[in-house]
C-alpha cells in the first residue's frame, strides 16, 4: 500500500487579497513539488456538518457559510479573509483530514498527507482566525475517537505559530494529547507551558527566536518522544507547518529542510513502535514558496519511506 495524498482543486478557489501570505500559490507549489511522488491520490470530500460539530457549534458553521461573499472579499479579522470559494475550500480541507483518518484506520493506506488549504490549527471553537476557518487536525482527532472508537489520539504540531485552535478544541478531551512546539514570542501569543489542558493533555514547548535544528532535535528527544511513548497513542496526527524554516518571512526560527526530514522520520518510527505506523498529516503554514515546497516534499518522502 502507498501513502495516500488527499487534495482537491477547490482548495485553490479560496482567494485572498493580493500580497496576502496565505495564497493559492502555496498549494500550487506543494502539488508541483509532489508531482511524481509514489503516492495514491485521493479526492478530498466536503466535511459534513456532523463532522464539524464535533469541534464547532452550528452557529460558527452558519457564520462561515453566511459570510462568504458573492464577489470580492469579506474580512473576518486583520489576517483572515474570505472570497467566493472559501467555504468549499475550508470544507475540503477539513474533509481531507477526516478522510485521511478513515483511510489509515480502515487499513486502506499506511499513512496519509492532506495537501490542502486553508490551514486549520488557529480556528477556535467559535472563532475563525489566523487564516483558518475549521480546526482540521482537531476534527480529525475527534473523528478517530468518536467514529472509529479509538481511546487515545496524539497530535504533534510543529508549525512555527502556536496551534491555539487545536488546543482550544481539544482542551477538555482527555483522550487526546496535544503537543506543540512554537516560536515565542510570536502571534497568536498563546502556547505558554502553563497551558496544560483540563486533563494535563496539552504540552506546549516554546522556542526562542533563532532556534535552529540542533536545539529542536534535542528538545523533541527530551520532551516529545518520551511523552508520546508514555501516552501510547493509537493514531498520530501531524499538523505539518513548514514556517519554522529559516527562509520563512513570518517568523524567526532557523530550521532547514533536513530538520523536517529528520522530525518526520523520527515521528514515523515512533508511530511504528506505538500504533502500527498509523500517521495522518495535514498541511498547515509555510509562506516562503520554495522553502514550503521543498520541505513538504521532504516530509512526504519520509511518509513514503515509512509506508514501505
């Protein structure tokens, strides 16, 4: 079986204003970089309301649908914009993460990568923010727990910005372990180590500006891998943001492409040790197009190796 790659053209139909960092070109570059990869291409379905309400109230879903403009843009906050086509893109992005869970847990793929946009890890229960509308990774975790009946799911978020939305959606979920590493100080300003979840199920690992790959590797070896071994997840979900790369314009960490390769390989090895290799990854940030596409290809190459 091959690594599943879930995507859909609708994810290119979310159009942000000119100069916005979260633009369709991000996904275009990722898909171009992955052209020819040894993966099974899967069409991303639209997430249903029953999928979304595992994390968001119906009022939030209605707001997102109601705010979509017929033409031009609707601005939610300083960073988050909608166009005609945003709702379909956001539903495909959430649906891709959920479909990835189905494929992996039903034994149809050993692991999966959702090549989608908009990202999701900043979307809180009631609030679209930070380019995000629905909590893709958190919704995937809830689907694994509530629909597939798993007892323990872990999310590792290595995006440079804190996954405040994932933390919010899973704060009260004792069956989910949320581990995030993020630059601090940096938007959105959350992710302090004191934020530990209602059940001690959140581990935040702030990184100083300028932190490079060597420091990241040492931190993950000391903190993340032991915590995962202790929790023993039945599924590992990755919020795969590539904006910790040294070339990214929105942050100040100094990771290189080989650091994303190393981290992916180590997490896949842990998944083989703990949960039969079951890994679901969904694209989050990354705003330098070359660094993003190169790092995403390195990430998927490691998923492919782990699937063999």
